[in-house]
């Protein structure tokens, strides 16, 4: 139990109201993947009610009036409804979002298909997205089944978006290579969640 004697709370932050981050807010965020002990490297979480496996993502705003505010989103990797090829429909959406996150983090033009750009879009495992900084547009998802509305990742902004350069690299605008985010984040992966199978091909099947 904490003792109040001799403790100064003047430097404590004020309480935050529970209001949602306004829709269409654009902000630099950092992603945190909360491991669920399933899938490659133990990064995925398995649904309790279906065959879905997903990335349990937390996004923290880094700058501006909403700095330190967080929102959460589950990004399906496998399972759920299938398309005509027998592949997860939701995974197609997730894969496009993850690619955009990499493009945003590394200042890549989405149309750049050069060997250097392609290399930066290849990851060792899901841990590569843990700690990744990118530019996000925040949306609001309407609550269902008596749940309250919540914020969501609406869109990932890249070099093709006019707001990208100024927010990612400062008021001077223009593009500067973001050297602050090395792609391999495997050192953050808990060792006990690294099965031997995860040490195989450097390009897992989901990324091909």
C-alpha cells in the first residue's frame, strides 16, 4: 500500500476524459502488438468463438494535442469468411494495411516496386510491426450489442498523401528518410514465444 506522507502529487497529470479522438484525426502513432501465444512467434491471438487468429494491436499517438492517447484494433490474419480462392477475406484487408504501415514507416512510395523497396516490405515475423511508427488517420467505429463507440485505424497515410511529409518529417515538408525505425524488431519478441519453426524461411508464407 502506498503511503501519502511525504509524497507530492502536484506533478501528476490530470485525468483524461473518456471522449473519443475525433474522427479523421491524422497523427503519428506507434504500434504495439500484444502477443497472444498463437501463430508464428506467439504473436497472434486466437478467437474464443471462431477459427480466427488476429494481431491484437494497440496504437499510441506520439505527438500533438492527443499525444499518449491510445486506441486498439484486432487485425485478422487467418480464419473467418473465405473468398472464391478459399482465402480469408479479412486477411486480404489486413495484409494491405500492414503493407501501408511499412510504406508509411519507411517513407516508401506505394508504387515503388524497386528491389530496395520490396526488401523493406519483407519481414522476419510479426514482431517487425511491434514498435513501428507510421502516420494514421483515426476513425470511429459504431458500437454494437450495447458496446460503446470506439476509435479505430481508419487509414494509413503514405508519401502519396499530401499531409504525410509535414507531419512525419516536420514543417519543412519534403521527404527525408526515416532512419529511426529499423525494420527487424525480433529482439522484442519474448524468447519463450519463439518456436523452432519460426526460425525457418526469412519470408513467411503470409508475406509472399
